[in-house]
């Protein structure tokens, strides 16, 4: 019977345990979006995890949403991330890059005046975003024309290629949380009437085209996908979540990707448990679940086979040695929420490891 500490084969990668580090946006890369010494230190500290995923990483120079997230669209970015992967691999770790476009969650003030893009011209309501000129309401995005979509697929393909050159072990496609791919997936935003809107297969078309592009670079066994069918973040909702997850899981299963991550608002909610069961029925590869897990609830989920690995976010922020702490059932450091985003090493790479 597997536990959190049991190794698992995930696509072409053997993970030594099932404690996975979530993509955690910490915006320490500065205005160049190039990884720095702090980021090398931060990721290498967490190399004992079964697998690490990087923070959401920009596939294009005009794909910024956070004033300091990492990028992967130039040789300088490749060189910066190569320092990260070399440091992680030197400690025996495994790391995937999460490739990402923010879609309507961007702002023109962060992207040289370029209007955000989405599946449809619907803005994020009742929320503000941080810009160089202070907090601003989200703008109405420009709906991508159908003839433009191949260029955006190509952005992801080039990002996957650059990630490979930077020495990553694979890529995860960010199809969650109301960013560009999710803007197509969920019908709370996507009101298109062409081949990328309406039916579930049409709304999933962009995700699957991006997935196929990444597979063309990496092979299916080193490509993963993240979706969040029930998470309302960034003013998102979906009227047919079970149908959407069924179709996406079946299509990704057919492609034999490395793993599928289901991101929950809270894994314990009945609707979230039900959607994880839908994914489990239709995806035979490694299934990862993410959403406010403790050590105990993660262990229970793996033991009963509801998911194959657990993706931890907040616990990994404050505990670089989370695997070792879980193995010893040792206390966890508390997260310094005042230092989550931006700034220096404090609240980022200065958390103590356990002793003894």
C-alpha cells in the first residue's frame, strides 16, 4: 500500500516520494524576469521533494501579471534558469517548469501598453491588480482572433523548448486559475461561437493544442497539465465541471502525459472530492491533488488511491525540508505571510530546517 514516502514512476521520471512542491509565485525575479541567486538558493533548498514545479513562468515578454515572476522567452532567461536546474540536480532533485500566459489577468501597465488577451472580451470583475502605478481594476481583454491562436500555441512550444535547453526535467502547462488557457476552458469566460467556444471539446481545444506542442518538444512522458475546474479565483466559474474534467482527462490520458494535477479550493469540500473522483476514473496516469492538504489528509488520500501524489503549497513556502519533517512527523514552520511576494531573502529562502 503506497504512502506519501513511497516512490512512484511519473511518466519518464521516477519520484523518490509523493510529496510534490506546488508552483508558488513568489515574484523574486525582478523587472528582468531572470532568475537570480536568491531563486537558485530557494529551489535548491527544496530538492528533497518528490518533484518541484517552478512558479508560473512567462512564455512571452508581454505575458506579465505580477511584476517579478520568472520568464522563459530569451537566451538570458534560459541561462538564468539553467543555474537553478543545475543546483537542484546537484542535490538529486527533479524539477518541472510551469509554463504560463496570464491571459485576462494581465494589465497593459505591466506589458508595454499591450492590452490583455483572452478567449472573450470579459474583464475580471470586482478585483484589483498591482501595477507600477498602484492598484488598478482589471482591463477588458481583447478576444483573440481565431487566426491568432496558433501564434499563442507557438509561444508555449518555444517556452517548452527553452525549458528543455535550461535543463528542466519536464514542463507543466498551467491550465488553471483563470489564466489564458483557463479563459478558454471555462464557460464563465468563454462565450465564443467559433471552433474554440461553445462545446466542451471546443473549449478544451486550445489546451490540447498547447499540450501537443509541448509533447512535440519533450515527449508525453515529461509533460504535465494543471486544471482547477471549481476554483473561483480570478472571477472564474464553469457550468459543466464534470463534463469538462471527463473530456480533458480522457484526452490527456489518450496522450499518455506524465501527470494531471487537479487544483482545488479545498480538497475536503464534497464537490472537490467528486471532481477528483471524475479525474481518477478517466485518467490512468499519475493523478496529483492540490488543495490545503495536511500531512495526515495527504497520506489518507494516497493510501486509499484517490490520488497518486499530493501537491503542497503553503507548507513548502516555510519548510524547505518538508519531506524530512513529514517523515519524522516534526512540527512545521509558520508562513510569514507579510513576505510572500517580492522583496529579499526574508520570508523566501531564510526558513530554518529541522534539527536532529
